[in-house]
């Protein structure tokens, strides 16, 4: 963080061109016994378990950026480790939240967590005040635009393999859609901690998979992670 950087000074240090971010080359990840980290950006997890605390990362920044409000109808496209926390954060603002996804097993889990969830096709023809796109797929992005209400917000969060997004610019203009990009997060950890406490029971769906560190290479190689929302790697 720099005193001379306009982004840092405005509090949007996630957009700082000089930001250092764990596990983003050339910065190593934090999977080690000790890491040196600036105190101003270090937060105590207090009473949260490590499994709960690790959910802080994607929680709530997108929702704050999208300026949603009480009673808004929200659609989250994607029901993974990005979509679900976004749904919880949106719900905490008194909104009506729906989730769209393509995997029936995942939809079942999401419903168990107390959300309305359905195949993407179910939402065709509907319009929401804000749509959070969390898959990064071209289909998801197209749906996000189509499902955004005139004058509403389309928030692009998921990063896909392709850097090119196909949006209909004429539709964006004539319907006054506000398309915003969400990159990482800033100033959210205390709020995320509060949200995790509030939704502690429902967030247990994230903890369905746990493996010891020794099994991690095989787990990654065989892509078993695709079956779980989030996998906890245990060090002991
Ligand atoms: Zn900066």
C-alpha cells in the first residue's frame, strides 16, 4: 500500500497496480508455517474456526459494490465457492435471492442451505435488480445481461478461461444497464466475519469435503475437487 497511489488513497487497494497478493506470481502462497504480513491488513478470526474463517475471502465485496438494497430481487449465476457466499451476502441486505446453476446435485445442496435455486433456463424471461455472474462462462455472462432488469446492475465476478466477454452493447445502452467488474476485494474482513457468525449453521454446506495434506496431489490430479463446493485440507 502506497501513500502516493490514487487507488490506495481512495481505499480501493484491490485495484492498486502494485498490490501484492498471496499465490499470485511472483508472490508465494501462504501455505507455510510463518508469513510476514502488514498489521493493517491482518485480522483476527476471533471465535471462528479455521474452516469458517477461510470463507471470508470471497464474501460480500461484490454485494457492497453493487449497491443493492432492501427488497431488491437478486439473481446469482453460479453456486460454487464464489456464488454461494455472494448469495449469503446479498440475502443479508434484505434482498430476495435466487441462484441459477446447471448441476442438479449442486442445486440440491444449495436448496438445503435455504436458497431458491433452479436451472438457468427456469429464469428465462425474468428480470432482477442485480445479477451476479459468478461462473465466468460465456453462457453465464450472456444470461446475466438478459436477466438484468432495465436500469439494473450486472456484476461480473467469475473469471473465465476466455478474456473476451460477449455483451450486447446496444442492449446495455437502451436499457440503461450498469455493468460492473468486481476484482478481489477491499475493506471487507470485519464485515465478512460478522456475516459468517450470522450464517454459521447454513455455511456448514461448505465443509462437506476434508482431506489430509498427503492426499492433496492425488486429489488435484484426479480433479476430485469438482464434486465439492470447497475442500478443506487438514494439516494433521
Ligand atoms: Zn496502490
